[in-house]
C-alpha cells in the first residue's frame, strides 16, 4: 500500500471519536487487510466483567471497513450497509484484536469479514466473526 493510501486511512481512523473513546489503535494496514487493537477498559465491560459485545462489534466493523477502504480510489470512503456478528466466546483478556479483510471487492459493494480475538499474553481466543457489506461513497 502506498504512503498516501496509508496516510489517508490513518487520518480517517484518527477522526473517529468512537475509536478514541474505546482506546482502539490501528495496528496494521495492507491491501484488503486491517488490524485494530482495543483494551478491555472498565467502561467497555458488561455486567459480568467481560468486554461488551458493543466493543467487539465496533472494532470488528471498523477493521472490516478499513480493509475495504484500502481497495477504494482516493475519491471514495466506505460505509457499512449491513454486517452480521456471531459471538463465540466471552471477551476476556488483556485486549481485543480485530482483523478485517476483503472477501470480494466491487465498484458498488465490497463484501468483507472480520475476526475478533481476545488476547491474554501469548493466548488467543477467537471470540467473534463478522461478515458484511460496505458501500463506496464519494467524499
């Protein structure tokens, strides 16, 4: 991915107040691929002490969206048209890692997926999978 494309995606991520609120960071960007990390902060926990599904969904959706954005021309952004999540295990660990990827790019629709893992030291547990559709929109 070019430096210009990387900078565009970094700027877009940095403008997301929600990601700042969650303490999320954009860790990797490549063609059709993006990785976001987020700590499981006390404010993002549910009543049993696990990370809330909203945290899992938010970073999974964003990772998939940024993966799609790597495939877009500079005059386009993307928005989520629909996305489904399967929660597989509780979000417990030091932090969550969402890895988004493009399944099928297109001019009108981009099919994406994301996996979210809970990380504790060297241990990784797959806690959610997401699949959805992003729509390119002009800036």
